[in-house]
C-alpha cells in the first residue's frame, strides 16, 4: 500500500508569482485535504476535495484554489504569492467513508514553500 | 481565543520518564480526537484516534479524553530518545458530510527525551 506522496519537496518563489503543488492520495482514499503549517504552528485547514469537488474550505482567500483528478490525486494552486505564504503545505488523504468514526486523515511529507 | 490550546513547550525529560501532553478546547461540537507526531521537516504521523471519553491504550501510548472538561491528554510511558518530536493534538466535529471533517490542530508541543 502506497502512502500519501507530495511534490516538489521544496520550492522557492518570489512575491507575486504563482505556484502549483501536487499530491497523490493513499491507495483506496477518495478524499484529499490541504493544510498550511507556518513555522512553530499547527496545520491550518485550507480546503478539502471529495470526488473531484471542493467539499469544505477554511479561512483562506480565493487565490488559494485546487483540483482533484479522477484518480483522486490533487493540486493546490496559489496565485499572487505573498511573503506570509511561506510555509509547509501538507496534503492528507482519507477514505471518505460514510461512517465518520473511521474517516481518519493520513498526511504526506509536505512541500516547503519559501516566498522571497 | 484559539479553539484548541496546547502548551508549546519545549518539554525536556530523561529517557524512561512518563510524559504527559495536554490540550484544551472550547468547541463542544468536537467529537473526534487525534494525536499526531511530527518529526522535524516531516509530515504529521497519526499516533492515536479516539471518539469517546475515557482512556485508549496502544503500546506505550495512552490517549485520554474528558469531554465534560474539554481536555485531552497523551501519555507516553518509558520514553525513548526516538520519541523526540513535536506532538500535535487535532480534533473535528461529528457529521456524515465529509466536508465537516476538517481537522483543527493545536500549535504542538515540542518534546525532547534526553538519553
């Protein structure tokens, strides 16, 4: 069974640029969530995709957008990068089962984004 | 006020000590509780998952939930240097809609186990 994978590992961008981060979910999982983790903080929920549709969103502006593909992999896109966007971006997949008691999220290693 | 409060530490203990990590929360709708371990520059790894008040044990780890006090704990017995990491508590509301299953995290407690 393959776990959650993310690419790239590290990324350096300048303010105003756009970035795309990628995530492959764990085998058998149809739900992908994205989180932003600033240094010294816990992860903050950005949004979640379930069967290719956005299915919940945290307190992030519209310049944060995403996609989920038929194979359940996902992309996070950030436009007009700001210095405060520098963080570890984490992808988590979950089975998306009807029973909430078993719907647990498993995280990938993250992509570290630095905005200069 | 944050929905989930967690002491950032750092917490330094000698090898073999019992470690107690704690979180408090304010949202009574939280029904599912998790502890994740995060090594430096890595993604969080799920350690414990529970959804009822009381204790749940898994090897050297015990998760404790007190919903009436809005307080959760993680105990680590016989701590090892390899346990040195940041421990994150996380929780979410109940609900059949998957969009309601976003996790709310504490800020993490950094643990250092000295050999």
